[in-house]
């Protein structure tokens, strides 16, 4: 499962390995805190015994080193959280590309391609009110949209989110229309 | 296994290939003398293999023995993989229903083709356009399918084997010209995908004659309000139907709108072989009441795969949970391959069809 984090204030997507940092931090913290007294636990002591002998460092002296490493990690984490919490962001955990296939009074149906595992496709039913006001002009049969589900971070409050964004493509250029016209003429000459 | 062995040149074969609905369907036909025909195409969405080609390879038929390819509809959903079939079947003629206003129709598909450069997933006619390009490169002109058009005629063991198309009618072609303008204005823009409309009166129905045996392949044809279109037009106006068919491919997944009592009464023999493909979307087709209706006409009813319960796609538990919590309704269109293989001796008027349901295909005894 891929996780990606999007800052909703950025125009570009940026990947922030937040979860990886948290995991690493948790591992370090539990390793350090096993003794609850501030003394290093036996396993770590045994692992580092050879090192201790070689470096002639006492057990007591190892503790500050470990604590220092963890403190640095905590500082980095706080720093990164501080940087991000100024922006709201959306963590998408599943994404689809959809095409509207039918519209009724309050709902619409779409054929959905899973953008993570695109083998079989799915049919999704959505409520009309899920369409953003800014996208209503694009809301038509055959219109394409991206649908993501995940978690939004809103002023450090996490909430579940479903987001639909319609695809915006500029109109045909003259060059593209010329190409279509040329292809049409070639095929017509051949078939008629 | 016999059904995958080499076929006798005197044996006619109709193999209906289904995908469970949503990934197309296809028919592979032995016309006699090791000459073959393919109608439409379908593809395995997981392996991407083209199912008619896969089938022919399984029964050891070289692709150069395919002599005719019929495209019953220009929308990709019905013919996925067809351009690859045409490319590999180098000896095959190609047939499709022509539009009267050909230039306008070609503009529609040419605009649709330009979507490749913007977002290829929004194009719906790539396969069809690719087929035309292949024909152009080969300088091989297509046969245009229409009412009572003969596409094939050869003798097998002194028996005539012929392929006729029964649709589209002249009125359908006329109406389609008007529809093309609407399609261009609605789906011409680069961010719109063509959604195939119903009723599908343009779908090409074929009628095949093997000596004294007849086969009616109903494609996706539905009933139209206009008697000059759809099944009513076939029943009233078609001239190439000379005998009743003993094998019937039920149209449009057995939908209510494709059922016409007169087809069974006038075009089909008593207790014919009837085969259909399911449609596993929405409420699914065929509906139970339709199966029961078909069973009043025949006890030899076959389906390429059973209807499946519509469920969401399997995903990581946390993703499934989130989707459920957001109250989103999602169902997976499952791929289920099934083949109904039917064989009969061309030169024996008393022979009966031998039917082999393969993969997920089954006979419907009771529903």
C-alpha cells in the first residue's frame, strides 16, 4: 500500500515520509525506555559489551549517547511537524480515475479504474452533492474525474476524506484539429 | 481433450466466448474447410491476452486460417483487442456497419483518436480506428455490413456455407447519421469519453448457413420503437432467412428489451440451443424472470458464466474499512471466462449440435 501526502497549500505534490519517521522514533523510544529507570536494558548492554570493552566506555556513559540520538530524532520530528502543521494536507491511500456513465436526480454512476492496481474495473455510485461547486460545469456524461480517499489533516485534526476532482483539459488546438481532419480525409479517401 | 483437438473440415463450430460482462464477448466460428471467422473481441483484463486468439491457439488453429472478421460495434467495450486480431490474421477480410455520412463518422473517430495525446483512457474508438489504419496499410477494403448482406459463401463437401448480416437496416443507418452530430458535439471535447447509448439498433446480427443447419447470432440487438429497426425489421423485412435456426445466441445478455416472442416462434426451430453471456453490472443480466422465460422455449439453455454477487474489490483491510466508513458504494466488475463450444456436421442434415461448456460456462437446468 503506498501512502502519499499532499499539502493542500502546494500546487505540486511532495512526498513527506512522516510515517517512516514516526515508526523509527517509536522503535528507538521503546528500546531506550525498556528499563524505565534510565539504565540501559540487558540486551543492549550485551550487544554493546564488545564495543564497550574495545572503546573502554562504561555502561553508564552509553546512556547519554543513546538519549542524545533520540533527542535529535525528536527534535527533527517536531521540526518537520512544525513545518507541515502550518499547511493542511491530504494523505491519499487509494486513488481512482472515473468516467461518468449515468446521472440521476441525486446520484451518479461512474466506471472506475483503480490507479494502484488497474486490472478489473469497478462501478461506483456517488451523490451529486459530492461534486465541488467549481466542478459543476464539467459534470456531464462521459466526463473524467479523479477520486481519492484518505485522511485530511486540518489544523492538526485528522479526518476521513473522499475527494472528487474533475479533469480539466484545454480545448483542441488548431494543430490537433488539423491532424484529426487529415486522418478523417485519409480514411475517407481510402474507404469511399 | 476432444474439444481442444483439431477440427474436422466438415464440422461447423460456433464458440461463444464470454468474460462475465464488462470485458466484451466474442464468437469464433469454423466455416468449414479449416476456414474461420471471428466476431468482435474481448480481453482478459488481468493477463491482457486476447481471448479469441487464445482460443484458436488452444485448438491448434493457425491464425492465417482466419478469413473473415466481423465488427458488430465500433465502441472499444465491444471489440477490445480486435486490432491485434486483424493485425495477426493477415488473410482476413474485415466487415463492419458503415455510416451513410461516412465523413462525419470518420471525424468523430478521428477526434476521438486525438485524445491519445491528451489522455488515452478517454478514447473509446481506438480499436476501430486502428483496424481501419491496418486495412489502409494493406490496401484491403472492408465489406460493409447491412440488412441481407452476404459476407461469405463457399462449398464444404458439396454443401453451401454462407454468412449473412441482417442489420443495420436502412432506417437505422439514416438515424445514425443524425446521432453522429450529437456524439461529436457531446463527446468531441478532449475531456469527454463516448458513452455507448441504448437501444442498440446498430449492432450487427448475423445469420449463418451450414448446409441444412442455420445459426442466428443476435449480437447486442434490442427492440426498437420503430418497426423498421431492430428485431421487428428482421422479422418483417429480411429476405436471407430461409430456414429456422437451431442455434441462437441470445442478444444483449438476455435483457428484457432484446426479447421478442416472434424470434422464438418464427426464426428458431423447436427446442433450439440457446446461448448467452451475462452482464455483471448494476443488477446484472439476465434477470431471473428472463431465464425462466427462455426456459419456456428451450431446455438447452447455456450461459458462459454464472451471475456473480456484486461485491467490492478486495483490498488492504485499512482501505476497505475507510471506503466503507465513507459510505461509498463500490462493486467490482469481475472477469470470469467461459466458452460455449457448439459443433455439428455440415453435410448431415440430421446431425444435432454437440455442446461443450468450457471454463466457467454451464448449462442452465433450473434457475
